[in-house]
């Protein structure tokens, strides 16, 4: 971790304390803190980048702060003014600037976190909370080019359900997925493809949003991802992919795709490529899926058998990273200094 952390405390009667940037240290919590017993905590994942001129940039930070407020509200935690939060994160990043790697593909990972700190054994809204930001430098997700992943489609375990909290970034969404993920890894699969409902709708891949680029039965090219129905995390990268696709005049739909619908399209050779999208990897190409005892290959680049990603996945990855590192000037890239 880096040398410092950003921190502010909240009490129901006094509101937020003045935020401070202080040396990184352990938290002091009551053993009865509500976050430890009833999962009253939420978090975000975002990054700071260095461009070729040495300037520090953030990628769509206001979207992260707004999403964090949505998660906090769902757990009866206090919200933090999103614009003020972004300015505080900018100040924090300035303090930790020396920790930001210079190389493209590397960045400073930022983890804003909100926890309920009231010491009370009882399921209730907390009267005390803490908001803090910590960070660590990270290298490129793919150190030597894309490495496509194979998925295990899981129709037994469920990541999120209608009326639940799948659309929020809360810790309770992630812990139950660890055991299924470990089992998938033992079987040689990189990630879980989460399914839901009687139609076994494709929801997310691991902790990423899922995209399918295919030809419909009517012969139309279409990019499809699951709709934000409450079970899907509204990913910042997901939103970026959708916005760019529509800007590029790619027919883009937010609708359900059943697992059997995808398999039919694979059998009929109508799938061009599939990929996940998330903060850590930006774009993760998918070259195979296992479902109910059978492996299915998913194409990458039909014109280049040696490619590590399909042409559309490659285009999204290249464009989003060019924006993040300031090679393309864009409103999504926010200069810190």
C-alpha cells in the first residue's frame, strides 16, 4: 500500500468530520462494529494514470462516487457529496503522486470504502460510519498481450437475484463467489459465467460485465449485454463500452441472453466474439465456455488465428486505455493537476 490514506468520519448528529490525509495505518474498530457482523460496508475500484507528459489523470471518477453513494444508500450508510469526494481524491492522489507508475498499462489502484463503525450487536442502521481511501500501484493486467479466458457456466450457484443487491458494490456480493470460483479454477477455468433464472440468462463473468458480439437469426450484427435490472453491476467500463459502441454505430442492445441462446448461436457460427469488461482488466477476451458437461469454443478473430482478442474487443481496449492515459483527449479523462 502507499504511504497515506484519506479518511473522514460521520456521526448521525454531527454529520461528516473534516477529511484528513494521514499516514497509512491500521483502523481502530470496536469488535462489535456493525460492518464486521452485518456487512454494512461498500467500496469502489478506480485508478489514477500518468500520461506521456507526466500529468496525473482519473477515469470517470464522478461515476464512481455516484455509484458509491447508491451503494451506501442501499445499506443505510451516509452519502458523501460526489463532487467534493472527487476533489478530495484528487488531493489524495497528488500526495501519493510518486507512487503512480509511469509506464502505460500500470496505474495507481484506488479503493474508496465506506464502513459502519458503530459498536452494537443488532441489525440496524449505523449512527457512526467512516469513509476512507487507500491505494496501491498495480502493473498491467496482461503483461505480454491478451490472454483469453475459458469460463465455467454455473447454473447451480447464483451471484445476484431480483430484488437483491447485485447492482451495488457491497462486500456481501463478493464473498459467496469465492468457493465457486476456486472450484472452477481447480477444473481449469479462469472465471465463473454467472447464470440466473429459468432461461439461464447470462449475467456477469467473474466480477466483470459480459458482452456478446454476434449475428442475430435475422442476419444483423449486434453487441449485447445484460440490462441493468437490479442484478447487474452498472460498471463504469460497461458504460464506456456501450457509449463507444453506439458512437461507432454498432447496434448495441441491453437485453437478456439465455445460455441456450448463446449455444445455439455458437453452433450456427453466428458468434463473432465475447468479452468481459471491468476496471482491473478493461477488456477480457473469452475463447471458451463449459456448460453442463461440455466445452464450447468461442471465436476470437476469424481472420487471425494467432490473435489474443477479437478485433472489436481489441478496439475497445485500445480506445479506453488511450483515453485513460491521455492519448485521446476526452471528457472521461480528468486531469488531476
